C-alpha cells in the first residue's frame, strides 16, 4: 500500500507571542472556527403554494445550513476543523510540498491591513527558492526543512509595523517569526485520490449519480467530464462552493477515509504513466478518519435551497488547463497560471502601498505606525489604483 506524506502548520508549539504575531499576518486563519459559530439562514425558495415555507430548523437542517453558508472545502459538515487539512508532499522532494502549504495560508492575508502590518512574506525552509530568498534577506535561521518563516517588513524607513509595535521595538525594524511544519504519513487505503485515474473516475461517477450535480454541467455524460470539472474543483471562493460541500458530504456518507484534491491557491499537476502515478505537485488532503458519521441524506432533502445557494466557480482567467492526448498519459493534467497571477497581484498591492506610505511618512517628524482603521481607509485608495484585479477575500467566503 502506498504511503502519503503530509505537511501542516504546527501552531500548537508556538508561544503566545508567536501566535499573536501570526494572527497579525493572517487574521482569518486561526479565527475560522469562531466565524463559523454564527449561522446564516438563507431565505426560503419561492413556494408553489400560498403556504409558508418558514418553520423551525431541526438539527439536520441546522447542520446543513451551517455547512452551506460557512463552508470548509469538501468538509461535508460543520464538524471538521482546520486540523484535518494538509498539504501533500510533492514527488520531487520527500520533505517539500513545493509551496502548497504557504500558498494555502497566504489566502488568509488581508490586503486591507497592509499599512498596519507592513509587507508580509511567508517562506518555507523546504523549498529551494524560499531558502534562496531567506539568504538574500540575510535572515538567520536553523536551516531545518520543517521551518516556516514569516517576515514582517516596514513599507518605509519610518514605518513601524504592527509586529514591531507588538514586540515593543518602538522603531522601524524587520520582524522574523519562525514557525514549524508538522510532517505526518498515512496509507492510501480508503482515500479517494484525484491524482489517479481511478479516483478521477470515482468522482465522475459521484457527479453523474446526482441529478443536482448533473444539472450543473452542459454535458454530464461527456467522457472529459473530470477535466470540465477542474475549474469548479479549484474555485477561488474561500471554503469552496456548494459543489465542495455536496461532494464532501457524499464521500463521508460512503465511508471514504480522506480526499486528495488540487489546491485552489497555486498551480497543480499530476502525471500518470500507463495508469500509474508518476509525478505530482500542488495537492491537498482532507482527513475524514474518525470524523462523526454522516448518515442522513440531508442534501437531497433540501434541493430547493441547493439551487438557491449555487454560485458559479470563480476561476482565474490566467489559468490554463492542459492534458496530453497520448493514451500513455491518460489521467494526467496540469493547471498553470494561478500562482503567477496571484503573486503578481500581491506584489502590486505591496509596491503601491510602499509608494503611498512614503508620501505620507516623508511629511512626519519621526517613525509612525498605522492603526487597522487607518490601514483600511488608505487601502480604499489602493483599490482604486489597482482596480478590479483586487478581489475582496471576504467576498469569496
């Protein structure tokens, strides 16, 4: 049986101060559970009769609506926390996930806080290009491939970042936050692996067995249905869409132990040779082992609500999906362009923030910091400069 090596950010070993620094950089990452405590109940779909569709929510309905309105990708319920999500180590280096983990964490960076936090970079000690970046920055670190380093840099020589302020530095300075990635290993038994043709076929069968999912594709019987589904699987919406909730719910009902799926935050690829998985990069894993049993067919009971809550996938125009027509490589595909598009936008935001901060701070007598409220106000000007490319991360939740 094949082993799957996984990486996950280990915040359990971080100190209180380190956790506070991390929360400054990625405020939505650890607070995701808190945000899920509030339930948003959608308005009932129009009724064919005059009878009211409003009624008291039962336990099953409550759980379903919680998942539909506060989703985690492929969770299939409101009872799975972030500790069940991992990056899958790539095929080229047994210690590296090729940047998947930090790309997933970067999703929780809030551009509206850039003047408050300064420039924030997350670097992975297991990735060669990040090790070089750390050398270029002259950062001293332990050279352990499990080390994840968060770097807070001022936007200007007079800018005091929130991290420097938290540490009581009282002056503009770069702050280095070392963290750890936890590595674990599981066997592939009972795991639905979308890197492999067999896993791809199983997902297609699942979609074709659902009238709801069938209705969302132009030709559900198309032999290339899996490839047509890739933009939906890699939708940018944080937490995914109703598609991901439905698939996760169904997989848990079927007793699947876990799912390997392409990351929505970076380029992904799988290379299959004569039916065997040969190379891969950009994949994530959700662990269903030991999760509460899912038995009720909740989604089938609320078809009208599913239709009301369905949203088209947001998928970058810069992304390109490629595959080989050679049958030797059947099941292989790659998605490129996502990473460059994403990091280009982040770079544009930070560069424009540096220019704006310089204009403001050159007129001050000494070092200054920006409050979160000031940062949000200044960010509105950045949005106007950058235009429609700047996506509000909250809008995709």
